[in-house]
C-alpha cells in the first residue's frame, strides 16, 4: 500500500514538473518573440531616423 501511495505522489510530482516545464517554455517563447519584434522595430526606427537626416 505504501508503494502505491509513493507512486501516486511521484506521478503528481512528475505531472507538476511537466506543467511547469510547459509554462516555462511558453514564457520563454513569448519573451523571445517580443524581443525579436522589439529588435526589428528598433532597426526600422533607426533607419527612419537616418533617412530623415539625409
């Protein structure tokens, strides 16, 4: 009986760990996607400012 209880606990720990990994990867994806968009926007703005000066 104790073994069955431990396996259920282990299952929930693995399950929580899996969900934590999914949330972490989604967060990292959103941050990197936002970072890429900001980088592109910054480059476009720099080009626009340089074009005005000429």
